[in-house]
């Protein structure tokens, strides 16, 4: 159990607590992640927010493995992809680049935040960097598939920036509330 705890779970917490957090974040990703909405001209998808939330609490390898599981269950028919879609055909769709990037995105963000969990400003910057990498990989797939000219891809990526900023703020606040409030309260009990 020590090896599992050392490589997969939250630093400084019990294995069962880590499993509970992982399961909760994964359930949120699968049930609420497919929701997208607009606030004026700002489009927001909850997928990347819940992936970052999961990665915020898990070690990089755990984050990566959970996102591989997410892709597998979505490909097998559970409606967990954007808009509550599913099926292996989505792994070959125009947005497949984002799906393929999700495990790497989760690993990368988890790797970044595990360096400084207690600093919400750095978490904000980490989430922006990780989301920009996700957008670059996702739109690279579109470009490789020759589905849109590069100018249109750049325009679409530009319009995603306000949503990325909002999600980065929410992740930073989530870090502050959960790590600084709940975990510290747990350690003083």
C-alpha cells in the first residue's frame, strides 16, 4: 500500500481519503464536465475545469490514468464527452485532439501544481499555462485534419481566452478553499 500511496495519492493524506477525493472529482468530471454554457461572448466548458480540479488533488500519474479511464468509458458509450456525447467515433472527430490531450493536460497540470500547492497565485499561472497547452494541442489536431485555416483557428483560440481566465480564477479559489481551509482544518483536528 505504501508504494500505491507514494505514487498515486495526495501528499500528506491517508489512502482512503485520497481515493475518496479521486472518486469524487472523477464523478464530477463525468457528470458535470460535459456541460458548456455562454456568458455573453464568453464560452465556458466545464470539462477542463473538472480535469484541473482532479489534477489539483491527485499526483500526476493518477491524474493521467484517470483521464485515460475517462476516454475509455466515453469511447465505450458512457455519455461523458462534451454535450453528454459518447462513442468511439468521437475519438476521430474534429475535437479529438482535445480528448487525446486531456490525459497529458491532467498530468502536466498536476505536475506543475504539486510543486507549490499552497500558493494560489502560482496555481492560477499554472492553470493558464496548462490550458494554453491544451488549446494548442487541441487546435493542432484541427489543423492536421485540414478542417480549418490557421487564421480561423487562431481566432477561435483567441475567443477562448476569457473562459480560460475564469477557469484559472476558479481553480485558484478552489485551491485556496480546499487546500488552505479543509486540509489545514483536518490537520489541526
